[in-house]
C-alpha cells in the first residue's frame, strides 16, 4: 500500500504513468487470507445436492423435498339451485295461455292415433298388434285426462266470470270452493254419459274398480 508514503500530487502523477488498474491494485488494501477463509467457512454457498445413478439405464434420483405451497383458506358460498317451474323469477303459469299456444299438439296426437289405428287394422303380427293396442290405449287415457282437465278449467273460468259480474253489479263476489267445483264436474259428466247412453256401462266399470280395490285391501 503506497498511499500513506506519497503525497496527493505524487499519487496522481503515478496513476497517469502506470494506468488506473495498476494504480488501484497497488493502493487497495488486501484482505487477510485467513480472515477470508474463515468468512467463507462461516457462510458457505448453498449447493444443490448431487444424485448419482447406479447405472446409466437407471432413472435419475430426485429429491423428495418440495417447497410447501401457500394454502389459502376460503369459505365457498352455498350453491343454490332453483326449479323454474316453481320459481317466481320465471313468471306465473297461465293454463289458458298454454292451451292457446300449444293447442296444435292435440291435433297432432289425434292424427297420430288415427294412423296407429289404421296400422293396427293391417297388422297381422301378434306381438306388434299388442304393442299398438297398448300404445293406443295409453293415448286414449291421456286424451281423457286432458278432457277432464279442460272441463275443470272451464268450470273455474265460469266461476270467476260469475264473481266478476257480481262485482260489476255491486254485489259481493263469491268464488266457488273445490268441493262445489267437483260436484259440478260430476254433474256435467253424468249428463254427458246420459246423452250418450253410457250410464250403465260407466256404473258397471266403477263397481268393478271398487271390487278390485276391496280385494287388494284384503
């Protein structure tokens, strides 16, 4: 180290003569080798472990140590499902509007039943005939159910119309109860059977159904 023996002017002149790199090498104090070794020993540089294979065809051995991932705890919101048939968000069901919009399906079903009846007359295969008969009976049952449903809806509309007429006339509105609507429905049904002459046939069928129910209960 020469900086302590020379003046500033002499140091500047020396740097111009020998160059900056050599000048810094001469003037920079050197660290003691023992101190450097102790420092390196106390702070060793981390090295990745070396894994060897038993032979060149064996798979390479990997470390089982893995960095633990950060686990984030959160509470998931409760998932709610809704049925559009019973949810107010989907609107209300108007049976009259439904029948007006999809009334063409009734005509399509009647045409399909006519085609099946025509096919039944021509069919000679017993197995296929049984399938056609079952299908036609199923369609007849569905058709009767739709007729009953339409008759009930008709009675409801008439009762509501009568109540609204009473309101217009200044009277108290009266809405028929379910039992009254049911009695009106049976009365209309009996009158229809009487006109068609099927009262005895219907009563015999009802007696047979009641007997079967009694046998099952026993």
